[in-house]
C-alpha cells in the first residue's frame, strides 16, 4: 500500500466562526501532520489520519490565541493535539468525496464528515481542498459570553477549510 505524507509547507488548515453576531473570526493552525495510505486518484479505499497541534493556532490577535489555548477553550497544555482518523470515504457529487471519520478534540471523540475535492493529482503527489463543519460544544468547547445587544460572543458552528498537499513518503 502506498503511503503519502502531508506537506505542511504547502498546505493550510483554516477555520472560521461567527463572532459577536456581526463578524467572523478566521484563523489557521500552523503545525499539523497527516498521512494518506492508498491510491491518491481513488480515495474510496484510502485511510487518512491527520493531527493538529493546538498551540499553533493563529487568529492575528495574540490575546485571543492565548485565550483559545487556555482551559476556557482547547486547554492546549492538557490536550496538545486534535486528531482525525477516517472510517469510510466514498464518491459524492461533482468528483468530490465524502469522508466520515472520528475527530478527537479535548479527549472527546465524535463522528465528523469532511468533503474532499481533488484539485491536482500527479505521479508526485496530489492537492485536495477539504471542508467541513463541527459543533464546538459537542467537543467541550463551551465558553461563551452574552453580549449587551443580545446574542452571544462566539457562534456554535466552526467551519473548517483546508488545502492539503500530499507527497510520496520516501521513508
């Protein structure tokens, strides 16, 4: 079985979440790794594993990043990684795939669905656009605050968008 590694220099892991009912906070995780075992041109029989280092979060606001790493949110000191492991991948529409797997955040594992759109596939590797969403409270990301005008500070749904480049593992 072929093994392919995520190229962290060429890939991005991004997210967005509604903030204060009128704006959206966007950010990235700068440190992550991943592996695909199988055929990069047909993901239906592939196995995908992905890990993100929580403390690598970047939202262009240092105080917010520190708060997100604190016990109020990710508790990065106690739970330094988030992990995803695929269970099944099947063809969806328009050449995309739908991937069902287990996402673990803060020691809570739930099923998650991600959609994979192949961008480029060559003999050297591949590029995929991956997107999905999670409900943050299902993973113990409970912190929130009411705002004076009504509503809450942090939205419930986190949108995840990744551009993932994989290369042949030469090990």
